[in-house]
C-alpha cells in the first residue's frame, strides 16, 4: 500500500504518471554516496519529525511506507507535511486495529455495516474504518447507549 492509498489520494493520476517511470535517472549507479547518506539522514529526520505528535515511532512509520514511497519522498514528490499527515493516519489505523478510538474520532456516525460508530464526522456511511475490525472479529467501540449492533 502506498502513501497515496493510505491517505486516500486519487490514483487516476498514477496511471497516467506512474512514479517509477517519472525519474529514470534516480538510480544512477554513479550516485555520490555522500548524497545518499545525506538523503538517509534527512529522511530519518523527517520521519522523526512526522512522529512528534502521534503515537508512532519513526521505525513504524518507515515500515508503513513502500520502497516506492521512499523513492517519492527522496524525489520530492511529497513533502514533510504529507509525511506528517501519513503518520497521523498510520497511527490512527494502528489504534483502530487495537479497538482504540482515535482522538479525532469524536462524532457518532452510522455505518451501514457496523451501525453506530465513532468517526471524524457525524454521517451515514456505506463503510468505515471499523468495518475491517468487524470483519476480522476485532473490537468495534460503540458510542454510549449503542452496545450491540444489529
Ligand atoms: Zn463500518
């Protein structure tokens, strides 16, 4: 899963401009090792910065990224703000997997599959992040007064 998939960004532009074909010179075998070390240090710093306000380690964030994601970051196709947003989503997804309601999920919504659930906005939705928990038999925390569904 790429950073575009995790953040829910449209993928139709990927088909027109696949990232592995945009910059064919990025894997130049004569690349300077010093540049690679600098990129690694900058990437590590960005991972650390992105994890400052979320419950996620830089290693966990790095593990959530695909090799293509790292190439995209190095090529400047997404910036540190996007990396921070990605860290937020990855941290929230980890909480959801554990049945923990993310801090930003303050609204009571109704999912067609799960029933009443905590989400970012109060809405009626066809599917939600808790659907994965329900399908896997993991906990789906309910708002007060909605203990069982259906
Ligand atoms: Zn659901």
